[in-house]
């Protein structure tokens, strides 16, 4: 399982300078098959995706 902690900008303007946003927005992860697992705060989430040991999609 792969896990990340992105910020959700849905409905909010993305600030032009984001030195703290090294993970990217939630929408980017969702486009690549990640799912929101649980909230970490008002706009932050834990997103997860199950991958196989060979790096492909799970069986």
C-alpha cells in the first residue's frame, strides 16, 4: 500500500507560492487511482493506493 498526505483545494484558490505543498493536490492523486482514506485536518487527507510488488496494478 502506498500512502500520501496531500491538500484538498476543491473550491478554493490555489496560492501561487506553495513551498510546503510538496505532495500535490488530492485531485492529482485521485486521477492516478488513490482514494481518500481519512482526514488529517480541514483540508488535508491521507490518500492510499494498493500496488503489487512488481509495480503494476493489484491483481
